[in-house]
C-alpha cells in the first residue's frame, strides 16, 4: 500500500519539476510552436516525476501485492 510519504514526495518532486520547467520556458525561445513545446514539457515532467519518485517497479509492485 502507498503511504503518505510517497504521495508527499510525488507532489514535491512534481511541483519542483513544474516550476523549473516553467522558468526555462519563460527564458527560452523555442524552435517549435509554443503549444507543442508546452505539451512536450508536460510529458517530460510527468515521466520525470514518475521515474524519479517511484521508479517503474513500485506502483506495479504495490498493485500486484495488494489483496484482491
């Protein structure tokens, strides 16, 4: 089962990744259109948050080990 510290870490890491990418987006002049750049930033931030906080095995392991 996922504890409270897991969700706090997920929220904290996601917020810091979002803020850092927002700063870079404000400072940068992207080659791509702004909508596509923001979409790429969102996909990258979500994957970064997922892999950094819990790794690929933790959510699947928690789901598989929980009683049905």
